[in-house]
C-alpha cells in the first residue's frame, strides 16, 4: 500500500501552479478538479480540502496574481515628479506581465474580472496608480477624475502587454510602442501648461 498523500503546502503549491497554467492555456470548461489534481499528482480530495472546490482554486490563482502585481507596483519608489512615477508604474506593470505570463492571462484574460473603477482595497493593484494620479492632480499636472485617468492608462497598458505576450510585437517594436503610447496617454490628461512642456521634454523610460 502506498503512503497516504498529505494535503500540505507543497500540494497546495502544485495545485495552484498547475491550475494557473491550465487556466492560461486551455478553455476554462476543460479545467476540471480531476484534471488539475492529476496534473499536480494530487487527489481530487485535496482540491476540496484545501480550496473547497474548483471555484476556490480559481480564487487562489487570482489572489496570487493580484498579490504579485500589487507587490510589483508597490515596489516603485515615489519621486518628486508624479508623472515620472506614473510612467514607472506602467513600466513595472509591463515587467510583471512579461515575467508572469500565465498569471497575467488568468487575471486579465477573462477568467476573472478586474474593475479599475471599483472600490480600491488596501492591496488592490490599482491603488499605487490611483495614489500617483492623486499626487499629480494635487500638483496641477493632471486635469480629470482619478477613475477615468486610471482606466485609460490601464486600457493602454493592457492592449500593449497583451499584444506583446501574444507575439504580435517584437521587443524593439514593443519598447517603442510602450514609450510613445504611455507618454501620449499621460499627455492627454495633463493641464494645458504641462501639455506644452511635455511636447518638448518627456520623462525617460
């Protein structure tokens, strides 16, 4: 008789990792408890014991993605220039997406929703962005409400990163597109005086 399997942290890690890859690369309906358990060399009982079922496992995957993105964005240092900070946050978002392609796909690929206009929690990835936008508005650099500004930045970022991860853009093209698109998006929300200045001197990458 084989040794009984224990539902420990190692099993949990394997289940979350396998579920992440499967959710990112397969139709969601094919990602069953049995399929994930088999891929993780675990029992179906482990999924129910550790996560309460398939929905709980998917939440665990999403929670990992949210925590990872939040950590990446929160690591961006605040400077004296909120516009530089917003560009740095955009760059951190891109780096995280490129470095965690499966988690990015699960988070933003339709498996779970992400609402930049919703209530911002303490560990919400959008919080660092909103805080930088608030600093820019307080400094009279941006003109507009925080939610539409955040949504436009995220929509631009999501489009760029999604194209890059899909292989539609080579590295050089993606770099150029990122710089020009993020600068253009930020310029579009600046006050008239700042807009004129940024046409001559844009923040560097």
